């Protein structure tokens, strides 16, 4: 398949960095996590090579090769997603969203369902997510809490913060540090070095959708999945997301944490195939 590196202009002229692996099959758009950029999907697209899909991955503003917005309130990530769909000529597409990318997929499914063929949610966030309307509380475990504190400490050196981020999100907080090594870890470190360097404003591009309260309104096909080594406090929220969507059983991915597409891309490739078959 032909792989192209492109830029697509957003509504305000910002150039969004896009990788397209062009095939003759169905359009798929991969939406990265908040601790990643489009490079995290390279293994997934390679695993789908024989499926001949038309696959796009792009960097949201402030990630990878796409610059951060000068005015964080002057754009929305949903509008940027539509600009990418238009720019590559996709009338509709299957969205595969990891973490914050999952939140974007849900926002788009609620706001523009005619453009979305379906969504695959992997350890997905949800806009407006809260524990105020659930029978459980978000309570950090003893392994996650110090890693989050070190990762978010602006006085800590960059490499120390990246090490904490890698243990938390790539290895899984309860797993041994360094569980995931090699090229996957090197890529995680490179992506997060760039994220910390740019320092995009948290919450920039919010579309103002309370998706958490509206999950029952999602009309497009949705498949939920998450890794069993992810942050323990987040697991009940993934389960609740699947329950509120009400579209069948979720998939719990054994032996992976928050970024299964980076550490075991074939698992995510099979989720994509399953969604397209469904």
C-alpha cells in the first residue's frame, strides 16, 4: 500500500500533519491518545496492510508535527477532524480512538453522526466524565498516585517525567517498570518529549459536548475495549461507558495497558477488523 505524508488545512489555516496509508477498502481514521501522536499507530497500520483499507492518522494540535493553537478557544478538535475527513476525501469513516482520541470519536459521533461509520474506543476518555453520577468513586491506587505526581511535576526534569509517564501509561502502574521495551518504548519517549516541549494548553479545542450524559444517544456502531493493565481507577469508567452505550459486550485486552496499539498492534488491528465486519 502507498503511504503518504500530507498536511491538511484546518479552518483557520493551521496545517494538520497527516499520514495516509492508501488502500482500496473502507476509510479508517486513527485518533491518538494524549500521551502519543500519529506515530503511535504505525504498527497498527502495518498490521492492517493486507486488509487494503484506506487509513489516516493525524496529529492533533500541539502534538507531533502539528503546531499548537495560538488561541486555545478558537478551534475545536471535532472541526479539525471534519477538516481532515474533507481534506482526504472521506465522506464517512470508522474512527478508532485511544484515550483522548476516544473522547474525540464520541464527540464527533454525537455532533456529526452522518460522517461517522462507527467508532472503536480503546481506553477511551469521555467528555464530561464524572463519578458524581456513578456508584463508584475515582480513587487512585498506591502504584498510580506517585507516578502521576511525578509526571505532572513542572519542577521535575523532562526525562524523569517521561519515565513516570512511560511506567504509568505504557507499562501499566502495577506492572514492572520497563515491561514494554525496545522500539515501542523509544517511540513513547520521543512522542512525549515533543508533547512536553510544546506544552499545549490543557482543554484546548474542547467542543463543549457533555458526552458522558449523552452516551445513550450515540447512534453509530460502537465497540469498547481497554487493557487490563491500565490504571485501576479508570477501569470502572470504561465499564460504565460500555454499559451506557448499550451496544454489546466490551473487550478486555489481556496483558496490555493504556496504549495497546503501540505495544501489541495486532490486537488493535483485530478490533478494527471486528468493527468493520460488524
